[in-house]
C-alpha cells in the first residue's frame, strides 16, 4: 500500500511540474507543488495511522522514543542579575585635627575600639602649660570679680569697676575653654565604634590636619552596592527580594533592596542600588558578589525548559504527548513566551498536566507516533 502511495506522490509531482512548465510561471509551479505536498502528507499520515491500528507491530517499529515531563504550575521569579561589592556603612579613615609630633599611639591593628576613644596623642606639652598658667590667673581674676560683686551688692564702688572685673573673668574663662578645645584637637579619637583596620602614624612622626592617621571598620553594618541597567529603572523598587551570592562564603544570603538611585550614569547607562546585608563573621568590605533582584513573582506559572522551545515559521512551539486510543502521538502546541530566566521559560499555551516532550523533540512532526 505504501509503495502505491509513493508512486501516486511521484506521479502528481511530475504532473504538477509539467503543468507549471507549460505555463512558464515558476511561482505558480511552486504553489502547486506545496499544495500537492501538503495534501499527500495528510493522506500518508492517515494511511500510516490505519496501518498502525491494523498492525501494531508496524507502530512499534515506527514510533520514536522520547522523554516527557508532566507540566505542573510552579513559582516563577522575574529577576535582574548583576555584580556588586560589599561596603561598610562605617569604613572611616581618621585624620588629625591638629599639627605636631605624635607622642603616643594607644591602639593596635585589629583592636576593637569605642566611639570617642583616644587612639593617638599629638605633642600638647605647650598647650598644657598654657592652660595651667591661665587657670592660675583665672583664680586671681575670679577672686577680684567676687569681691567687686560683693561690694557692688552693698552699693560700694562704681559700676565700671564691677563690670570690668566681670569682663576679665569671662574673658579668661573663654581663653581657657579655647585652649582646652585645642588640646582636644591634639588627640586622634575614634569617631565610630569598630575595629582598627590600619594605623598610619608612628611615635615621633610629624602630622598635620587632614593627614590620614588610622582606619576604623565596623563590619556589623555592611551593605552591597551595585549598578543596574536603565532598562529596569521602572521595575526595581525598595523592598524587592534579593539573593546575594558571594563565592568566598559558599552560601547565598537573602535580603532586600534598601536604596534605589534616581540618577542614570551617562557613560554606563546604569543606576545605583544598595542592599543591606545580614551579619556574617566572614564578610569583608570590597568583597565581590553576584546579586539577583527579584522584581516580579508569579505564584502559579507554567514553565518549560527554554531549550525545548523551537522556532518554526515564526512561531514558538513545543510538542506534547497525547494518547489516541492505544497509541501516543506528538501534538504541536504554539506558545507565547512571557519571560526567560535561569534557562526556564514562562509560557502560555500549555495546560497543567500535559506531558511536554523534553528528549527527542528534534525532528518531530505533528501527529507522529511516539513512545514515551
């Protein structure tokens, strides 16, 4: 029967070619051949199915072995993946406020310090002597003021004498306060609590205002900074879920977006985001990280591996296994791909429970017998 079909197919093709040649219209020739081919294929498929039903042994030989996967709804995340680096909220380089020779360094690298703790001392011997001298003078000025005040309250003496004594006392107090403030500037103090990461001064060295003296790092408050393409500027928002992968930790950290920048960089066409990191003892500033910012979650999505989605005549298709009586055939399904993430495609056009062909889908045709 199949031999007869093939002869019929050849005869029709030759007839169509001869007819087209006579007309001299190649386009008409092509269209005629395509129509005849489609018609004959339908007849061939119908005959093969009839033969398979009549003779199951033939079906066993002709069925193509495939692998299938039953589709079930699942959670599907839309995300942006980018690289970033760890930053410390308090990673501070301390500098001197005064100038002079460093006389003492009170801390060592790796030492924990508290906010306000003195880390190093600049020579303040001259200031201390000036303060002591001014305090001695203040005692005399204060005594004169108190006596003038007492006399003034008894209506003895002039108001000018009282006011002069008061002005002298207040002036002296302000001068001492200024000297004590200068003395405080001779101390290099910790502006935040943390760990001494680096000491840049030594005893005997000269130092001036603005010169770096020590670095303090507080690793209990770390964040991750990254740049994201402007294509996602309307998608990412504060509070979006984030998965942070740091190779050195060999562990993923789950957190949220804490800051989304409003400015687009002119050169990179990106905008900044920041992510607060949970405490981890092995986290260090400037570590590299890969982050996934989840900006949309579908709780019940139909998902298939992206590699099984084929492009045929401008359509996205997959094949599903459908039972027809005692046989199983491949049926084409035209899909709409909504998103592709992590080698998975979120699609429309499939129903839950359908069995999609994942192995052996290459070369399948609609209606072909398969063996899952």
